[in-house]
C-alpha cells in the first residue's frame, strides 16, 4: 500500500485560499487537512471544505460528455452519453451557427468563481472567446461595487495587511461574518481581542461573529453609508480628525467636511434605525482609538447604494489617519496588491481579439429575455451555476428554455443549469488538474498540481477549450498553450517563479510585509498617490462625485412596503459555499431545508410559529421555506440563506425567484439584499418533499437564536 501526501490549494470562492495537504493511498484520496505551516491556513479547514473529498469521490460526478435528446429543463432524462469527438463537434457547430446568423457577439461565455483558479477559470476560456469576438462578460456578481468604490477612493482594491490586524486596538467588522465567510482571519482578530482590542460587528443580523464581538450594531439593510457619515461627523466634532495626514495624502476633505455638517448623529441614527447613543459611542471609540481596523465585508454591497456605502466606510480611516499604523486602516479585499494580471494572459499581445460589447453577468436574466441586441443565441457556462446564483430566477429559466439558444455547460456534477444545456461536458476537480491561485484575503500565491486521475473521461477546462478551438478550425498557437505555460505567463513579472512554487507550493507575492503599514506615507495606487473623497470621474456615471449616501431602492420604497412589508436579505450559510456543496448529502443534512427567519414580532403578526411551512413571495416570484422564529434578526427584516439548488428545493424555486435585476450605483453589481417580500402560511404538504421527490430534512428547533446548523467554529 503506497501512501503519499500532496500540497494543494482550496479552489473555492473564499478570501482564505487555504493551502491543504491531501493524503493519497493507492491512487485514492483518503484524507484532507489544512497545511499547519501556512501562515494564514494554520492547519485548519472550514466546515465546508473538511468534507471536500465527498465532492471529489462522489458517485454523482459527471464522467462522460452528454448531449440533449429531449426537452430542456427536465433533468438528466433528456440526455444520452456521447464521445468527446461528437460532443465537441456539436459545440463547434452550435457556436458557428450562432455566429453565422447573428455575428460573434451572439456568443456569450458565462463564468465566475466555481473555481478561483486562474489557469482553469480565467485564461484559456476567456482567451478563446476573446479571439472569436464573442461578447465580453462583465464579472460583476460578487465584488463589482466594492472594486469600483475602492478604485475611486484608494485607486485600487487595497487596504491594511490582514495578518497585522493583531496590532489594532479597535476592530470594526462591517458586514463581515468572518466565522462563515473568512474563517481564517478570525484567529488574528481573536488574538487582537485577547491583547485588549475592542471588536465591533456591524451587521443587520446577530451572526456568530457578532455574538463573539464586544458589541453589535444592527443598522437597517442598505443604510451603511448613512452610518459611516454620522460616525465621521461625530469623529470630527470630537476632534478626532488627523488633519496633517489628510492634507498630505488625500483630496477633497474640505468638500466632505462640509457634507458632514448635514449628518449629525441623530439623523444618521434615525436613517439606520439605531439608538442615537449606539452611534455616538461607536463614534467616540473611533475618534480616540489608534489604530482602528475596519474589515469591510461583501454582503453590504448587495443594495442599490452599495458603491457609496463602500466609499463612505473606506473614508473613515482616512479621516482618522489610521493608515499611519500597522493594523490600521480599512480592508475589503487584497486583490489589488497581487501582481498577476489575468486579463493580460486572457488577451495576450499579438493574438487578435476583435472589439466586442460587454454583458453584465448580473443581468443574465434580462440579457436572455430581450435586453441584448443582437440576441445571445449561444451560451457557454463554466465555473458557475447561474440558475442557482443569478437574480430573477424565473425570468432566467424562461430565457434558458428558448428554442433558439444553444447552451453548453462544463460541470463536475449535475446542476440546475445542466437541465437547460444542449451539451454537458465533464470537468475535473482541483486534485485532478494544474492551477494557480492568488487570494482576495491574504498576500500569498499558491500552485496546485494534479495528483489524482480524473474520473472517467473528465477533462480540465483548459483542455476542453483547446479541443473546442481546434474543432472551430482556430489555429493560433496561443490556443494550444499547456497549463504549465499558462501558469508561467501568469507569473511573468510578479517576482515569483513557477520553479519556486513547485518547490514550496506558495509564496508571499505582493511586496507588502507582515507588520507593515503600506500606506503610512500615502502612496495609494491612484495616479497621484492620494486617496479621494471627491472623484469627478463619477459624474459621467450619474454618481455623486463626493462621498455620500444613496438609499436602498426597494427596501426604501414606502409604497411597496405596504404590499411587501418585509425586507429580505440572503446571506451565506456555514455549509454551502455559494452553490458548490448544495447537492451533497452531508452538507445538505447539516444545513437543513430552506428556512425563512422571522423576528418573533413578525411571525406573530402572521400567525406563524417555528416550523410552519411558508410561502415567501413578491411580484417576481416565490419560494417555499420552513419558518424559523429567530431574534437574531430585527422586526421588519427577514433572512434566508442563499445557494440552495432549485431542483432540490420545495416547489422547485429558491430565494432568487424573488430577487430582482437591478444594478448597484457603482460597478453594475447585483442587489440581492434590496428586496421586499411578504411571508404567508403554506400548505404543509408542499414542504413534505424536496425538489427531487425525497423527504425534506427536519429543521432544527429554534430558541430565538442561531441553530447549530447556522453556527461556525
């Protein structure tokens, strides 16, 4: 019996980008653990990835190409196995037919973060479609508003060095539930807390992270910018402004200071639905505590005013001068520190890439139902499951059933989106292919090498696209680059070599040292090195160039509230990572069926009790869920966890049946958390089985707090 241990990288959409160690015995994976020597992973994996091998070795892996022979939307019964030659010929024929009739922009590649790997996700596929002249995809569905806001204020997606948060004396976790979505940053926060730092969580929900903090501030969804403005006003009034640092390293403070005159604490508190003393006390701490670190999460950018919200929050440590100190400042994502430019590799110099329109991925439902001109008549989906993750689920499914739409899906297991494909192509998983990873939560780059044979005929995404290119008759040599060549191209100019990563797996690759204050002397990645409170470039986008407040659209609509009185948000849960694990028995069992969490006041007003079946609806659609009476939320605010699969859910729909297609003020991001609904009792038999006809798991009993299935450790 031969047993070996292999390093690799977790490929999932998480800022932690863990380095793991995979134990293989006689060619089979038998154990997985975090690398204890990695400075950020520190030997631990999250509750999701501890069972990653269930996904790798599961009996539901796709192992052969499949072609549709029946109607769309009814599942695997409509498909038969095919050889790779036949499947690739069908794909090439479908793409060519679309191009011949409607031009190359009628082809849309649709991809995102099912793997964060740059080789498998962001090079050969985008390269092929750019060379074809296909529509470009604006990858907006996660961090678009934050990227745009940080680019406006700082000049890029940068911030304090995350491991250095141990030096902070005040830590504000703003819309960041670390214990669910950034678990490996929590030990650094906890160390600071043990050293005496005061930890505040700002979140509409009392999450586990909030419960372990020293204070919890629960504003109304979408009012974060108002809170930030009120805090800055109070800091100014208390004399906490670092005027010398502002004068040396920022632009527009005089304008912002004048705007703060409009935002006394009582106005900000009223807008946010908070007690004025709560805002005042937090403002006092920020005014007097150095260094203060603000960790900006992603959930707060899922409403119409998201860009202004991130701009306002990112402005606070500029006002206080916290970037002077190690562990001080703000951080939403480390992406801007990494030197790898995947766009340069996706469209390499010397390779023709005709100009093409761009399509916002968050608007896919609209693009497939009339918004795109010329129409999208060929769709190639990889590294994502849009039927589970895109707003306006019912309209999206309507678009995917169009007879004139040719759809290809590259997948590891059968998903909701596969139901609508004309061709399904089996793809490899992380231990079976080469990939390269940066991180949006730390400063290390990691190489992942293949250590397992793929099941059946599964192939890496890169090889699938090489075969499609050949079948299309495209002969540019850059369409034949190997995975190693792609990795080397990505690393070119970064100061990290492929050989170094093959020896050690990971390397610190950003030039920002642990314990440093990278912007103590300014030097932000803007053209002049200064941060900006006032950005004239935003005027052309219809956005106030001065940091301010854009209220939520649907949540703030008093007329709509009379029909749909509950604001709804859909945060991440503990055991699903977006939709990746939502079909696996262990993860589904730990998560339970879809639940709609209501404050006791809202449940009582509707005659609902814990465990009742309910219908959650608005004008766009509905989904079915079990009621969870839960004082982790506040009156008027309901929540349900995202990422369930429609085909495995009661009634065949999920929360995205009620979310709408609407852009954030900056970046064109989605507005999942800017949604209004009503909740009503539903017949019990509607929840007696899941979408696949199996009995639904019994939800854990509620006692006015988060259940064990919702907790993180």
